C-alpha cells in the first residue's frame, strides 16, 4: 500500500512587473495565487502566472483583469 503526501513545494509562481523592475512570489495554493495576482494587477502591475514546471498559466494586465494563456 502506498502513502500519498502533499507536496510543500510551490505550485504557482507569480512574475510581477512594473515595466522596469520585476519580482517573483510563490504559492502552494492556486486560489490564493489568483487572488494575489488580481490584487497586484489592480494596483497597476503586469502579472504572469507560471506553473512550478515553467509553463505559462495565465496573465493579468494592470487594472484590466485576466488575459488568456
């Protein structure tokens, strides 16, 4: 019988940029990552949501909301 354990490693990376500077935040909870991305976009930042494997998941334009990925 195998045991399943939840990974504590990040599931989602946010790349947050104002055009001249960028920073990264990592999340292990997808819903929290989306809420954070929406908040950063609402504050005027461009946000890219990337999976832990490096795949682009979703983008958020400043103040405009989500863009398809």
